[in-house]
C-alpha cells in the first residue's frame, strides 16, 4: 500500500469510529414523558400505563417517589422493538 492508500484507510476507519460513538451517545439521551410521547408516537397516558404495569423502564428525576419521569432513548427504542 502506498502512503496515500494508508491515509485513506485510516480516514475511513476514523469516520466509522466517529459514527459509532455518535450513535452510542445519542442512545444515552434522556427524555421527558412529553418527549418520549413524541418519539414513540404513543400518548402520555399510554406511556404512563406502561410504566405503571412495569412494561416500560424509566427513571425519576427529582424527589423520592414524586420526581418527573424520564426515559432513556435506548430503552424506548428497545421497547418499541418488542
């Protein structure tokens, strides 16, 4: 391989790594219930029912037991795939 070919191969690998890292970061985004509703196209009421039934993973932001519901994007994507 020539030096130019090596540089092109390195650039291609670097771009692929950057895409993977960006995708990984996007999956770690947390959403409010309103944002999750928009993302999933399910109503807020439906999402709350799924939370109450234990079907949908969530976290609470704020006080103990009375904080706002937040959802990890990757968990929502996984849930949608079921």
